C-alpha cells in the first residue's frame, strides 16, 4: 500500500504534464507526443508476450500493420466512419491472431521466434506484392480521423492528441487490471515454470493463446491510431524492422512492467527524430542502444529504478532480491543439529 501511495504523486504529475503541456506546443512537438503514446501502446502489447509470458515475437509488427491496412482499406473501399473502420481493423487483427497463434504457440523458445518471424514476413511480402489492394511499396493514403458528437471531426493535431491520450489511458488501465488479475498472474506462472502450472491443473496452451490474441488486439489498436495520425500505411508497418524496434523498446524500458515500455517508447521515438534528422543510419543507432542496454542496464530503465529505490534485482515484478539462505532460521521449524538431534 505504501508503494502505491509513493507512486500516486508521480502518476498525477505525469497526467497533468500530458494533459496541459501540448496546449503550449506547436503542431510538430504535439505530433511527436502523439507518436510516443501510440508506440507506447504498441510496446505494451508486445510486453504481454515478452515480459509476462516469456515469448519473444519477431513478427508482432504484423498485427500493427494488419490493423492499419484493414482500417485504411475499409475507409477507401467502403467509405465508412473512423469507428467502423477501427472495428473492422480490430476484427481482422483478432482473426489473424487466432490463426497465427494456433500455429506459433505449438512451439516455444527459438522455434517460436522463427515461426513468428516467418509469419510476419509472409504478411509483409503479401502487402508488398499485392499492389492492387495494398498499394505496394507506395502504400495507401487517406485522411482518417474520428468524429465526436458536439465536437465534430478531430482534424487538428491537438484534438487528435487528446483522443489518443484517452485511448492510451484506457489501454493502460485495462492492461494493468488484466496483468494483476488471476488470469494475468497465470501468465507469469507459465513464464517461470509451465510444467508446474500444468500439474496444478491449468490449461497452459489456452492461457498462452488468449494472451497472444490480447497482445495482437492492442498491437492492432496502435496501428489503427497511427494510420489516423499519419493518414498513411505502407508495408513498412509490417516489417521486421518495426518488430525489432518494438522489442528494443520493451527491453530498454524493462520487460514485465507496463510503465517500462512507455518510458522506452518515449526514448526511442525522440531519439529516432533526432538521429533521423542528422543521419540515415537510424538502425545503427538502434543497435548501439541495444548493446548499451544489455551491458549496463539489466532489467531496462525500470529495472535500474527498482534496484536503486526498492532493492529488486530485475525489471520483472515480483522478483525481489533474496538474501542468502546461509544462517537463516525459519521461525517455528526445529533446526537439525549435528548428530541427528533437533
């Protein structure tokens, strides 16, 4: 309880900053802030797999891209509102995730990584080659902003930012409740010792399958929000580079913590804006950040903060540093003395 009270003030300050600061900024910084929130949702969705389930997916960008493509194609072909386009995008993402999950989750470890990569690249190749539908390398472009009652269409950068901020807040709330629920706690049990969870009677494959679909849903949501922000989608949204950036974001922020991927998203998006304006070798800078994180920030940014403030040895919640068992006596348990007497 004390830990929660200690985090209440920083949370309130963050909410105030995110709510008030954009009013005093020009359109470009507001665009960057919106990109950070969208990429934070994408990173949190991947953190469900990496941090809570223990499965690293190199094809997670497929759901980001499928959500964006389905929504944009619906807007172009059907001419529906943003809300209907979003529902179509999310429904398509869930359908694809149900198929991919049934295939990929039959494996784990390196085979899962390779299968997720292959499935993601298959969709990337489809988007790249099927130019009559996806626009090929040129992508698809259409203004796609929501319209709210009494407010009208959210055409300005500031109005769309506040819309994304509300969606981001809802995503954080839902995911926070989910990972702390008995269902979400079962993911950590599967991550740490799946065989033990099976012995306890859990249908571990079903739990992993639902976690995979949940991660895909929020990944697709991020893709739809990004399509609304830019009014554009291309095969780059499904690329392995997008997946690798999301993985680095989770690792940098701290896997197994929802706030960690948000911090990582802020660092990555801002750094990308700065580096891209100076050089085209953005991926080189990304690789350097990865190496530095692995060598000097075990557990990521949140892991470092936890170690400094609370004495934990990892960015993963619940893994507290344990004292040595030597010399520790358990209260109420008789100690065995040499010679067999207690």
